C-alpha cells in the first residue's frame, strides 16, 4: 500500500484529515489497499488479441477496485524478454505475467499440458477440465516449485496447421521438411521425419521467402494475416492438430498473491475468467473475416490428409509413452487430461458435433 | 447501506469509534456500501447445474466485496414462480433474477434470440456474438422496455433432441406427434405436423408413461437423467437442433444497477462471466458420465435423420421469414445474429470441426 496516496484520497475535510486517516487506516488498508503491480507479457503489442487481453484485464481489475489495484502492462521485451516471463514472476522481478506455459517445455515437458498437447483437448474441454475436472489444482500443484499461481486467462482456440511452400499429400512429403515448430509438437514432427526449426516471429517471413524453411506454423487467420506468409508459402493447412486449443495463463508470484486481501484475490480470479472469455470471443469473431481476406489474397486452404493425421496421432502417442515413463509430473497430469478427453470427445460426438456438422453442411451448400 | 453494521466493523478502538466512523463514512460508503439483494431463479434446486450457478455467483460476489454485497438466492416458486422472473425484476419485487429469456417468447418472440433459436448459434458462437459481435448491446437495447439489464451468466451447451416413445425415421413420423416442446421450437415443429404440448417438468414423466404425449424434450443427459424418462420413452434423439446452445441470463433492474457503485457494477459483470464459464464447464464435465449411465439403463441413442434435419431447417427459415416481416425488434437482432452465424460456421468448418471430427473418429475406433 502507498500510504501517502491513501491518506490523500481517504481524508474527508481539511481539518479532519490527519486524525481520521491515522485512526481508520488499519481496518481499511486490510480491505482495499492501493496496489501497483507490473505485468509482463510473452506477446508483442502487434498480437493485439493476446496483448489486448492483458490491457483489458488490467482495466477491469482497476474498475472493480475503484482504481486502487493498478496493473501496468508491458509487452514482450519492454522489461522482460517474451520467453522469460515465468522466470521474471518466479524471481519477483514483476508481480504478474501473461504467458503460454508450453514455452517452458525445456524446463519440464509437463508445462505443455497446461497449454495444450498434440491431439489434446479442444477449447471447451480445456476450460471444463481446468474448472471442473481437477485441472486447475493439478496445474497449480505442479507450479508450486516455480513459486507461481496460474489462472487461465485466454485461449487462441483451435489453431491452423501453418503455411507450406508446397503441398503435403502423404507422410512421405513430410520427410526432411524444415518446419518452424517448437516444443512437444516439434518432437512429434521429428518422428514423422520433419526437421523442426526454432525461429522468432519476425524472422519467419524471410526464412520462408528464401526457402531456409519449407513451412511454418503460427496461430490462426487473424494473427497469421499480419505476418504476410500467404505471399511466400500459400498452402494453408488445417487443422493444427498440435493445438486443438491453446490456453494462456495469467501468472502471479505465490507470495504476492497470498499477501493480497481475499477480495483482491477473488477479483483477480474473476477478471482472469472474464478475460479468458474476452480473448476467446475475439478470436471467434476476428478469425472468420481474416480467413476470407487470406483466401482472397491467394491462400490455398488445404486439409491435412487422413493418412497424415493418423500417422501424427500414432507419433504423438509414442512421444507420450516415453514421457509418461520418465516423468512423474507429466504422467499424473497427462492421465487426468486424457481421461477427461476420452469422456469429452465421446459426449461431443453426440449433440455438439452433429449440430455443428449439420450447420457446416448448410454453410457448404450456401444456405446460411 | 446498513449504517449500524458499517460503524461496528469500520471502527477501530473503542474510544475512537464514534468520531472516526462519522467523519470517514461518506467517502467509504460511496465505494463499498453494504448491500443486500434478492435473486430469484427460474429453476428448481434439483437442476443443480443451473441453480448451483446462482449460488456460485452469489458466493463470488460476496468474496470480491468482503461480504458487503450479499445476494440471497431463491429457487423457482420460493418467492416468485419460475416463469415470472422477468416480471418480478421489472416490477422491482426482487433486484435480480436468473432466467432463460426464451420463456418470455409470448411477450415478444425477440426474447428467443437472447437465449437461442432453432439452428442458431452454438455455445462459442453465442458467447462471441454477445461479447464481440454487438449482441450484448442489441439485447440490452431491447430489454430497456422491460426495465432490466441482462448479463449472460451460463449456458446449457448443445442440448439433446429429447425422449421419444417410438422411432422417428422420416418427417412423416412427426405428423400428429404430441411433443412437449415450447416457444419458437414449438412453432417450427408445428410446421412439421407436430402438436406441441406445454407441460411443466414434474408432469412430463406421467404424461409419457400414459402416452398422453409421445415425446418430450428437456435439456441433456445430466439434467434428463434425474427425471427418469429412459424408462418410458427410451429413444433418445440428437442433436436438439432447436438448442445448439442455450444462454442463461442474470438480470438486474436498470435503476438498481445504476444505483450501484461502479466497482460493484464491474464485479457483477465479472462474476456473471465467471459463472457463465462455471455452468458451461459443469455441463461439459457432467454430461458424459450421465450419458454413459443412461445408455447402461436402456437409452437408445438415435441421430435425427438428415431428411428430418433438412425439413426442420426449412421450416425454421419459414418461421423466421414471418417474424422478420412482422417484428422490427426481431428483425434487427436476428439479422445481426445470422450474419455472425454465417461467418462463425464458415470458420468452424476449417480448424475447429476438422479437429473435433478427427478426435471423434479416434473415439469411435476406441483409440482414446
């Protein structure tokens, strides 16, 4: 709490200020202290769906606390590099971060399960696993070692399979392919003969243009459009089977969180939930328009063949079998998530998918 | 604000109480008054997904306000009949309500668009239309006449098509069928020869048992299981094409809402968003288990035939054409929602549906 500012705003009437504030401060400080935090994001401002999410988050937290709880947001690289958000919060450099946990796959592959794994959950299933399936508890038990608390605060929804310079008809076409893809998805791709490449967002376009890489995955139409890949790698594949959803987390240092009044803790949780819906809604609203625009400028929309998907599914299960054997953290969360997937997909086959597929047929027949 | 309680809790030290509270009260009363509201639900306690949602909502609002904003919840019939929630909030009998707006279809068919219409949006599309597609504004502009503000605060997700005593193979099998179904869906069914029946939840079972009705729709596996329909009408059809989602609203009297401090207004909005996710997650987590149990006790899971779906789609469009011509409110919101549907389904056909359908095939092949 910034004591000086509190006294200035809480005092009523010039003469009474000193006494009143001095006496009343302890009780009020407990319930509504003034707090100023910094939040660093893994994403640049140009990814306005994601970075726009934390601006929104900070705004609603301020509104819910009469501007007493202020969170200043920073884009990737402004104060902390994009892939060091976890470390910065863990070390107390900043109080909060916005990140995708699978960026820390190198520390422990278990992190991937907090975002998404190949052929994992879709967006609804992920939210449900987190909220009702024990996911939140499992993730936060794992995060204790890293001194942070995680709250799901966004989702990219199902992503695209990325941009390819040539068609991929069979699994053989993947052999030797240099593709910008990272983490667990890269491990699965390796089993299929792909040579994964690690390239930062801004360097992908020239690499595709020169042919240093043959393919690159990014997010989905709205985010992809900005990077202009369509001009140099027009085959736009779907679905991104390695990202049936991608949950983003808002993270807080455990000590910082525990020191907050209970009211502010609850407000952070609610604001994260609201921001999760906000970001998801933005992707759902903005992707269709971007997809139309991409097709108009030459994107050749291509489904991965059933053969490629089946082989990828087998390769993913191979990778999981190895991880489950070696890593107890991974095993525990993986088994919970996969049991949830089994039930969720079963139920999805009934009302949800048949409704969506009927509507898709009407769309294909131009009846909508 | 309950002034006496404020003084008791805000005072620090026996001697200082009177002076401190008297001087500090006005500023603090503005930002965090004690408020006690009543919320009446359209749903009975036995629908614990829905009524449980308002209990959750009241709990998190209290937690976010240090128990200063208390909302007492009442189930349908406790203080207000379930289908008169809108009227009770409109008239100021209670400050808040939980309801599905399509119950007020008789007042104006436009209400249906705030919940769901046949072959309308799915759950993700509905949330996105509300949050990013102008839906919230359109709904609330319409609600002004009724003196309430609506916040989406839950969703049943895609519903089932209900329980039938005999198989429905063709559109001809629908002719003369007495079915418990209401509102706009009832109007569409009428075009197909069905004779819609209005029956309260508790009376459906005996009506199906005696054959007074031939079919009845309710919600989905988790809610349906409790009413035991499987014993008397075992054919369990999907999808409930009249409810690809069903958005539930938390409603507040406009004057009551406007009189709240901005902080409490924001807390209500965030709590509604969190509760929307909470209820959706519960359905997604609980429906699969209930579906398994229903199948084990004799439910015969049946998809509506393509012919039945196509004929229903045509009938729905006929009904909409009539409403658009007669009702300017309906026309305005319908056109916004249908434009959003067109884009949403188009994008869904790409990454989302192909991912879901691949996973569904793995489920069918017992590979999950």
